[in-house]
C-alpha cells in the first residue's frame, strides 16, 4: 500500500492545550483520520473507536497484525457504558482510585464496538488517560478513541513526537507534540472478565498498589516464543525491540553482575563490535575505562522507565551492535521495566 498522508505536526502546551488547535485535531478524528497524541504513558495513535475503517487504518499504518486488539480511551465515566457491558462492581473502586491514569481494564464488550477494535473477541480494553492533551482530544471529538502505541509494530513505544514521526511520518494525518511522556512505559492491563482477575501486562500502576484494592489479583505475564502459535493476541515475546541485540543482566550480587557486564562489554569491544550501555547515573562508574556508547537512565526506577524506550532508540540511531543493561528489582515499576527489557531481549536474560 502507498502512504500519501501529509503528516501535520503541531506543538501543543501539555498543561494547557490550545482549544482551537485541539478542535482541529478533533475534526480529523471525526472525519475518520488518524491523530497521534501524548498520554502520560506513551504516545498513542488514535482513531474514532466507532469508525471501523478508521480503526483498520491504524493497523495498516502500524503494520500491526489484525488479531492484536487495541485499547479504547475515554475522558468521562459515562462513556464506559457505551463500550462495556456487565461491568463488575470492583470497577467503581478501581476507577475511583486509578482513573484517570495508567490502568487499562479488560471488560465484556458492548455491541457498538467494532470487531476491528477487539480483534473479534468478546472483551474490550478501556482506559481513561490523565494527560490533558489526550483528555482534550477525546472530549472535543465527542467519541471514544481507539489507540495503540504510536510506533511501528514491534518497535520500542514512542515517548516523544519525534519518535512518532520517525516511525509514522507520511502515514498519519496529525501528530500532537506535547513533549516527552511522563511515565514512559505503557499502562498496566488487568482482565476482569474471568473468575480470577489477572494482570496481563505490568505497567505504569504497580501490582502492589492494585492488590490493595484487588487482593486476589493474579499475575500471568503473557510471554510466549515468537514461533509458537499465540494463545492470545498481542502476547508475542518479541516486542519493543531495538535493532541492536539486547543483553539484559540480572543477579543479586552487585559485584558479580558488574564484573560480568564489564567483562562481556570488553570482549565485544575487542572483537570490534559497537557496544551501547544503558545505566543508572550512580552506576556508571562501574564501567570506568570501558569505551562504549552510554545512555544515562537517571537516579531511580521512575527515571529509568521514562528514559528506557528513548534510550533504545538513541542507541539504535548510533548504530550500536549490542545494548547492555542491568534489569531493576522486579517490584513496583521495576516489574514493568523488567517485562519490557525481557521482550526487547527476546527472553535472552543473563543471570550472573
Ligand atoms: O499506555 C498504554 O496502554 C498505551 C497508551 C497509548 O494508552 N497504549 C498501548 O496500546 O500500549 P498497545 O496497543 O500498544 O497495547 C495494548 C495491549 C496489546 O498487547 C493488546 O493485545 C492488549 O492491550 N489488549 C487490547 N485489547 C485486549 C483484550 N480485549 N484482551 C486482551 N488484551 C487486549
Ligand atoms: Mg504497543
């Protein structure tokens, strides 16, 4: 297919979106167009969720398989009733506490939602984002907005408008540039349609926080190998991948981990390979004398989440052959970071 869209990029004040600019973007949604917009997690690629053709275009431009359903974004609670049916009572509590925010709920779908959104399943994913630009776009267009992350399929999710343009320029109508996204990893997805509520994707809201309100919440990470048949859509292990090979290191013994990373980095460098290292600011001294390309991840897991995907893209642009990174502890936001690293590394975790 030939992409002829002229992509219009508009800078928008993230705290106080200009109503006129937002109204133009909403008109594009209402006429069946595609608008990329910032959310507090990552940028989304939005279309009117009730417009089958517009939603199908999302799949085309992303090169996303049609069996991978997308999330429907709303701005007001009443919109939930247009999208989902048989809503369990726990949803009141969860939405009170976590919406607007980085929590996506899988519920039974209403008939108004086209098959293209849900990949023909009888469930639908819904989220109310907190980002003012996302909220304004949904309000002004007056419809729920179906939106996956605004990257090409299997590329790292976009946390800036530049990332979106890199992947989708010429394929979408409008990109709303609201600067860098705050959280940097996608929303947490929990399924509320089966007997046991289950977290399908760790994300911006921590499992521990959710369990305060939903103690029975199970965690079943949806990882499978790429060459297996997917049991559920969107669960392929290979995802969020940079072009470079990712090496992810784990282990409780700090000294052992740093020593192994240093040793492997040096071995690769000696073979003439270009090495990228993503590292927390306080740990960079562990690599003294190792002549690699560095991406600083900040001081804590929040900063790490916010810079993770842009770091992968930066090192890809520098054309490194290998990206090395130490995984954080798998608690809080660290669980989401570990999940993204594991997928980017296609499961290749080195335990020291
Ligand atoms: O933070 C986010 O969630 C971002 C922003 C834009 O909201 N969106 C996002 O969308 O990450 P996407 O399409 O990249 O990831 C959504 C995931 C996919 O893995 C998809 O398979 C899953 O949600 N999903 C959507 N509907 C589902 C359903 N009915 N049942 C199970 N999984 C579903
Ligand atoms: Mg995605």
